[in-house]
């Protein structure tokens, strides 16, 4: 969808890509009831893999047994049992600025986000609408919107 100030796309009901200045209806992000945990991070502050792990550590208050590697982060985001909440929202601003110059690690992060979001997704019956307990909002610059959308569309189709 294009708004007067930017674009947003619901790539999946639980995965949204938003350009700076765009508005996403809150009902697309938060459920009507229950407790919500919101984790927010600034992608421009995550220039290395260690920075990424630190951002997730801080945002999700990861448990002490977190192993500071991709597998451990994937396991933690697929669990979240240490957080007492009905629903989780992850917002990453300036996602295009994370891990500059490290395409391999950036792709690993994107795959991890898709895996975690897919893990928490479920189909609601009888409507059959897909939703999830973990919703992810990725905020990017307008110039990177189409490229990131294409990347996530590809990851979700493979």
C-alpha cells in the first residue's frame, strides 16, 4: 500500500515492511486483547554480528544461557518462554543499515526472522486467516523498500 508519506507492505500477516513516514494501522500489528511485549531496535547501531546479538539481547532480555551465535538466537526467538506475554512485536528501524558490507550475515539474520515469524504463525479457524503471536515490523528507507520486499518474498517462497 502506498500512503502520501511512504509505503508499507504486509508481506505476511505477521511480517510488515514499512518505509520511513508510512503509517501502518495498529490493528494490523497488535491483537485486540491480551498482553503485548514490544522489542525495538535501531538497525544503524548494528554494524557487526556481535552488535546484532547485543541488540537482540537488550531488546528481548535474552536468558543467560544465550550462546551469542545465530543458532542460539534462532532458538531463543522460537521459544520466548522467559517473557510473560500473549503476543510479541519486534520493530527494527533502518533494517537496511544493519550489517553493512556483510551480505552473508544479513541474509542469515533475514532467514532467522522469517523462521521465527513462521514458527509463531498459525492459521485461525474457521476464517482460515493467518496471524501470529510474533509480529515483525521492518522499517527502511524508501530507496531500499522494493529490494527488501523482494528479498523477504523470496525467503518466504523457498
